[in-house]
């Protein structure tokens, strides 16, 4: 059994409208759906156990097929920074072209940019990190020439990997006994 592709990432936001505006106006990613969770589900599934608990949910479409699913809860817990050495999600990444232009563009838009673009230690890719309007860490990644390799040879690479034609990385983990 194999998965078909990446579907979405879910993030909890402070302000639904501000978050939609950020992703739509900064990245051109539109809101494509909105829903309100039933209060019983908010209490039972999401564990917000207060009588007036509510949750507004939105889906923001990323070019290429991915989605950012946003959740605005009432009541809200205080924001907690992701900690790199603590298990859990630390960030998500958006792929771009022309990293320097994106760096300048995001700074001009007033987005919190954490560093200058830098080259990945394992290849020609370049990246830098920003924070969205909620303080969530986003990696801005330019694959450079690898974009074309993945676009045109990605399916072939998957086939070759499944059939043992590329380096075997299975020694990097210990299967269950």
C-alpha cells in the first residue's frame, strides 16, 4: 500500500479573517471552503470542553494541489512557539521560484522574515524562514534546477526507487521486529 500524494496541513489560527487575508494577499492562495464544526464535535473530538465551544474551519488552496486547513477555536489557548527538539510539527514549506525576489517581496509586505536566503547543505536548493500572521513558521524553498528534475523525472524516480535502482535508505531506520 502507498499513499497517492500529500493532501493538506492543518493549523490553528488566532483570527480567521486575518489568516485568510494573509495567505490570499501575500501568496495568492484563495479560500476555497468554509465550515463550522458542530459544538458536540468541538467538545468530543477537539477536546475543547466548555459549553460555548466553537470552531470555524477554512480551506486555503495552494497552487499544485495542497491545502492549508485553518481552525479558529473559541475559546482559544495561548500561542506556543514550535520547538525544534520537541516531537511535533515545527514548520511547513512553500515552494517558490526566484528566492531573492520572494525575500525582497515578503520584506516589503511587512512579513516577519527570520533570515537571509541560504543554500541547503545537501544540494543547490535555497531557503529562508518567515512567520505568518499567527507566528507559525514557514520555510520558503526554491528548488532551483531540482524543480525540473522532479517535475519531469519525479514519476520515473519513484518507479526507480521502488524497484531498487536508487540508493537504499532503509538502513537509516529500524523496522519493528
